[in-house]
C-alpha cells in the first residue's frame, strides 16, 4: 500500500510542556506529517478553538466552558487513580481550615477541582486569589501544578494531593486533560495518530522516563515512578465516568453553567 502521509495535510497537535505529557506525544515531533507544539494547559482551549491546532490536550473543565462544542478523542488522557505528585496544595494551615487559596492559573481544571473538593470534603467555599498572594502572606495555601511541584516546591507544614483527595471521595480516576478536536476535523485520522503514539510510548515508558527526567529537572527514579505508577494515559470507561462526575459536581457548585453531553469520537 502506498504511503500517503506526504500528500495529506500536516496535523497540528498541541500538548503540554510538562513531563506528564511525554507518554502521549513521544515520537510525534519526528513525523513529517505532524506539527507538534506545547503550551500551558490554560492556553490549549483557545489554541484549539482559534483553529491554530487540529487537536489539543484540553483541560477537562474547559470541555464544558467552551461555547463551541468539541469532540473528545479517547486516544489518551492525563489521569490518576490516586496520588498525582504534581497537582498539590501547599498550606500554612490544616486542609479543613483553608479559606483563601492562591491558584496556579496554568490549569483551569485543577483550580475547579480544588473548589469542588473543599466544598464536598470540608463544606468550605474557597476564595481563589492569584498565585502572588501566597508569597505576600495573604493566602492560607497555594495550588501548584506541573514539574515545579517536584523541582521547586514551597516549604509548608501541610500538603494535599488533589488526585488522592478525589479518589478517596469518589473511587474514580480523575481526568485532568484529554485529547479533543473541533467538529469539522478529521477525527479518524487524529484518533489513529494519537492512539498509536500513546501505545508506542507505553512500550518504552521506562526508557522515556529516564530520557525526559533530566530535561524536566526530575530525579530519574522519581520520573519513572511518576509515569508508570502515579499517572494513567489510557482513557478508560472509568476515566469517562470520573470526568463526567467532575462535571456534574462543578455544575452543582456553579463553576460551569450547564453540563453538556459530550461527543466522543468512535
């Protein structure tokens, strides 16, 4: 069969700049039919809806906040069924006493998750303020995401991992981000590409962790444990249930207006 990759348009794929995305995109930057670029999680929805990307690793909460319905590509996700290591609240006070949370604005989903968890677990409505307020001493705690949680964490007497808190409450995985595309995109081609990339990465996850650790400032053994034990990248039926439960709780709390039924590529 002839190779048609040279005559098909290049697929523009937008991922995240953190270590946790490596198992979803390794090898894509070497393909002639792919343009791969990385951005902060909070920027990926706009990157997709503006037409600058054909598929993006969209924060789970943003699937319900966009005015343009998107199609979920169940070819991969960033999820955890327990401790994440990299979505963490660092606090000067015990968890149940946190009232003002300074937020790392790079992740819309993690901010919404913190709000849901504190309402459900502690019956507290958090006041969310910019990250800088923690440094000024005017916030009880700070929410951080990504590599800096491991490489440059603040020193605080209390730490809470949001993945652990979610799993203890729901017994479901939490999906932080999932591949999505616009309605008119070539969903079959995108799914095939992204699913093959994830499966290929899974076969060499130990080697990938070792290679990526230094690039992201992680100890090699911790990076390996993070990618092989703490996170999951297959969008399973349990992940779908967990994401939809999160949307339901976020809507109940007023973090999203409505819960729109999601379109999943088959």
